[in-house]
C-alpha cells in the first residue's frame, strides 16, 4: 500500500505540475521568458506541486495507515488529490480574471449577499465547469489505478529516481531563484507570481555581501534614463505618456520622512518645531499611509500605487514618473537616508534613475546617522542657494524606528526605558515608559528638523521650496488594547495613520483639514502644482489632489502577500498572508457575518489592476 500511495503521489504531482504550467498560457510573461526562465518555471511547477501533494500524503495517509485504516487512508488520499486539482483549476480562472489567486475576498464574494449580481453565469458554463470537475475526478481515479498496477513492477531504484528528481527540481528552483532574484531576471521574477502561494527562497543580504555590489544598480546609469517608458511587458505605467507645461520658476521640493511616526507625538512638548510649523502650513489631520511597513509605504508614496505592484515594477525596471519628470525638468535629486536604502532595495526600484545616489549615511549609531544626514543636507544648501537648478531632497529619519541614542538625551520624558526591551511587551504592560523612550527619540528628530527648517530660511530657500513632513507609516503602542506594538502587525489607524504637513512657498494660508487623504495623493498634487503636469491623475496614480474631498473608500494598503481595503467607517477588509479574509472594525474588533459587496469589490479590483496588461 505504501508503494502504491507513493506512486500515486508521484503521478498526481506530475498532473498538478502540468496544471500549474497552464497558468502561463496567454500571459504577458511569455514575452520575457528565456531558456533559464523556462528551466526555473518548469522546475518550480514540479517542486511546488510536489509540496502541495505532500500535505495529504503526510497529514492524512500516513497517520491513518499507522492506525491500520488502509481503505480510509487510500480514499482520503485520492479525494484530496481530486480536490487539489479542482482548486488549482478554479484558481487559474480566478487569476486570469483578477490577477490574484483564490483568497478570502473571492470566497466571501462567492457566498456573500448579492453575489449573483456579479456572478451571473450561463447554465451552459455551469455544465462545462461540472464536466471539467468530473474530468479531474476520473483522472485521479485512473492515476490510482495506474499506481496500483505499476506498484507490482516498480523497483526501489525507480522509486529512488523519482525522489531524487523531485529533490533536484526543488533545489534548482530555489537555488536559481536566489541568484536570479538578486539579478532581477524578469523571466524568473514574473513567472514565480503565476504559481499560487509559491514563495521561493531569496537571500539578498547574502548575495550582496558575497558579490560585493548590486549588479542591477551598478549596471544602471543616469545616461540611460528613459522616462515614462515602462508600458511594456505585463504592465502599463503610465497609461499614457506624461504631458506637462513646466513652470517658469520651478519650486524646490523637500520631503522630510519620519520612520514609524505615531501622531500622538506631534505635540508642543514633544515636537515643538514641527508642531509650530504645522500651524504655519497645511495640516492634513486625517491622513493614511499606504502600508504599515517601510518597504510598501515608500514604494506607494513615490509611485502613488500600492506595493502590490512591487515585483512587477522591479522586474520591468519601472521608475516613478514623479522622479523621472523631475529629472526631465532638470531637478537635482538626492536622498539623505538614516538607514540604508539598499535593503529594502529602494535604490534600484524607487530611486534607480537618480545619479550619484546616496544609499547610506555614515555613523556608528542611528542617532549619529540621523545627525549626519541633517548636517549633510544643510551643507548642501549654499550650493543650492547659488544654483538656478531646482532640487528635490528626501530626508529619511530612522531614530523613531530604532530607538538608538545616547542615554543623556533620553531624559525629557520620564520614566523612560533605557532601550526597547521587547521581551516585556504584553497586554497588561503600562506603555508609558516605552512610549516615553519613543517620545524622547521624536524630540531629538524635532531638533534636527527644526535646524533644517531654519537653514532653509537662512539661505532664503524657503521662499521657493515646498516642504512636506510626514511618516512612512505609524507606530502602535497598544492603543487598540489588542497587544499590538510597533508596526507591520495590522492595518488600524494606529499603524497607518500619520501626520501630513505641507508648506507652500506661495503664501498659501495655513489651514487644518479633516477630510481623508492618503499617501497616494502626494505625488499627483506635486505633479500638478510643482511640475505643471497636465495628464489626468488616474493615468499614473490611485490618488487624488490633496484638497479634493472626494471619498477615499476602498483605500488599499499593504503588499501583494498581505493587503487590506479600508472602506467606509474605517472597516478593515484584510487578505492575510494565509489567504483568509479578516474583517474588523477600526479598533480591530471582529465584524461577525460580514458579507462583501461583490460589485464594489470588483470595482476596487478593476481600479487596482488597471496598470496591468
């Protein structure tokens, strides 16, 4: 029986691998496939199928055999194989329709209220689908029959060959992906997305350390800038060439980004300089990031699109049209990072076209690096003051994220932890000492930002400089009382709501706004007001003008693996990494018996996917 079951496993694995292979049929990925890409994709189909089919073999068949339930074990093994084939077949259809695999959103749509408004299928289609399901059922029964007959003639050497083949395919697929993902080979990056819930191995830090440099970044050159030309492969970005009427006097743009900025820290006692500046500027008090983590938030801010697109844009070497348009108009662009921008690889995704890019800042500690980036930017201002060339600068402060500063500076708010002791975190912990450590870090950032703002005035650059101050994402200190601390844990406002302050040099009156805005709105606003772009926002962005008060319902946050829609009332519809749908209110309380509105969901997905071919 064991030999028969293993042979069925091998045959079923081959069948599921062939099903996976059909995902590439008709896909735009075919345009970039090469010999190495095909080798990777074929071995990935086989190894992924082997892993999927291994689950019922190990979880169901083997335990039941140990319990001497031979017939039940065989029945459940074959039934599981049938179910897997049917699910893979359905997933292929879902992916062709929505460009993502079966998840909780899809399941909720199928069983939810008003589902027939969207899923209005012909009876002939139901008949066809049923016939195909029956085909897979019969096919697996035939595989079991073949395995039964073959088991009497199959020797150990043949079994060993099957095992070694599956192991070799798995090792090659994962090993080559380590290499190819580091080199950003499009055929590999794009084809891996086709397989449902397939996560091949990456080792970016290891490769960077042993190779010594990023080959993609080394290969890119400012002279090779080809702006607004990423509408190739399997993406269309932008949807139309960017049209602009550049301003005669182009404003400078300074973006001050604070990693992990909890909006409760923006007070006169904690951040007096920024607080005062907020009252002198446009202050958007109902602002949401596009993620709860740095990687997705920075991507979303500059591309004005969700990080859902990261892999596709990276493989296509797509650059933000915002940066490309600034470079086209002659802006001197630079980044001043408190933490390296090589991991996550912003240097080759977001800032790939910026010449002479700063990828890191010197300093022994986080405080030292934040202090140094401040000094570096201020030191550049005399040159900018005497140069007619407009400039863009991003200052990215890391101290509020890493809590690393001299103890003599950790005194303004007490009691304060001397360091972030994560072992103490619990539902019953008094967050005050931890939050005071955080506030002390924010106070030091405020001092540095105050020096930057003062230096802009001293060099008379404030007269023609747009200054934006915001956070990449927020930082939670158990405000929801659900034992969440930090970020990357949920999509409530305590992890995605950040302050947004915009100071215009044209004498715009200070004002506080309470309508919903998002990180996706920053680039369209700057494209229009600073760069004279006349193209519709929708051709390159999911955002709107910041002063546009229209609804931001169905705001998408997160990454391709774990994302959510923030809908009316800040209800959170989260697709977890496991593929399930979690529905909570704004305070993370579960919403019972939630039924997704299929029509609204389809509209949101169509809007989300409109930059895919």
